[in-house]
């Protein structure tokens, strides 16, 4: 199902495959040669979601964020993925059942393993925590 929201309708390349059992709503653009499979949800209700060419979003995956989202070219988003990332580079695999939380940037040619959880701001939190430990002499 493809739906408008707030005056914004998904823009989908005519050669894209979007299953009639997928749900695409709002400010979404989908490039050439992608596929969106049954049960997939792409919700452009908070920001723009741009999906590149030759990207596939497999069954029961969700793409949504509180910010603009860019999903690159040649990306595979496996079955049952929850993707709240703000950026997914080109040639990326998000494995089945993984969760990519708000604000995450996944670089090009990366693999996020099936079942993995990528936390928002996790690296920054640990940089700050390590500095705190060092400042207190806990080495």
C-alpha cells in the first residue's frame, strides 16, 4: 500500500518493485531497480527517506527515523530488520533480524550481522567513559 501523508506522497521509480503487501507512506523516494517485499514498512512521517538504486528491503523490515534517512545503492536489508539509521552507505548488508538504532551511520561496504544491535552514540559514549576512567586513575 502506498499512501500520502501531510501532503507528501512517496515518489517511486516506475521500474521499482514494491509488493502490494508492503506499506510505504509519506516523504519517501525510491530509486531505480529496488525491491520492497511483503510486510516491509517504510514510514516517511518525520523526515525524508531516500532509498537508492538496486537496494532490496526484504519481508517484514521497517525503515523509520525521527530525522532524514539515506539508504544507499546496492543495499540489502534482510528479513525483519528494524532500521532507524540516518545513513546507510552503498553495498551494505543489514543481516536478518538486526536492529540499527536512531542516529546511526553505517559506512559503505559494511556488514551488520544477523541479530546484531547497533546502538546510537555507543562509540561516543565509550570514548567519554574511557576519558572519565583515565581522569580518575582507573587504568
